[in-house]
């Protein structure tokens, strides 16, 4: 069984099964930072089990084709692979992307040899809830 080596915009990934593709598409199309549970619920009609969703999300995140963000103690899956910050509404719980400020460590930061990433989440009421 040979597979065409077709390249899309996404970085090369390991074997893309039908289920993995559906999971990937769900995260990339919704862009609302779903939990594994939410991806599972969305894919329920396809009969993809929760364990499969968890496993494939972990592989996709490990391959760097989707990002993760920890929010209120839960891992969320993120369609945005660029460095970015988040804003969250304290009323409706929506989580969305915002640009990051300068991510270089200020000169006052000690003990960190190199900055590999920054997590930045602003909290407040969204314009719909305010
Ligand atoms: Zn809101
Ligand atoms: Zn994000």
C-alpha cells in the first residue's frame, strides 16, 4: 500500500489515519481551544473513542502540528501554531488568541538561560458579556 507524498501547508506528520485526520481537522477548523472531551463530543457521529481522541491529540501536539494551552487545569488544543497569548472571559469562559507582547526575557529576569516560550493569558469580561 503506497501513499502519495503530497505536501500541504502543514508540517510533515507521521502516518495520518482517517481518525487522526478527522481529529486534526476538528481542532484546526473550530479554533476555539477545545479540550479532548470537546473534540470527542464533536466527533461522536464518527464513532471515534475518547482514548483514540486523546492518543491522537497527543501525537499531533508532539509532532508540533497543533499547539496546546493549559487553561484552568485542563489541556486545550490550539489551531494556532504561532507564538501567541490568550484572553479569557471570566463569565462565559471563552478563550481566544491575542498577540503577545515582547517575549524576550526582561533584563531583570534571572535564572533563565534562554526563553523557549511564554504563556500569557489575560482575564476579564468579553465584549459580549460586559
Ligand atoms: Zn464572555
Ligand atoms: Zn490560542
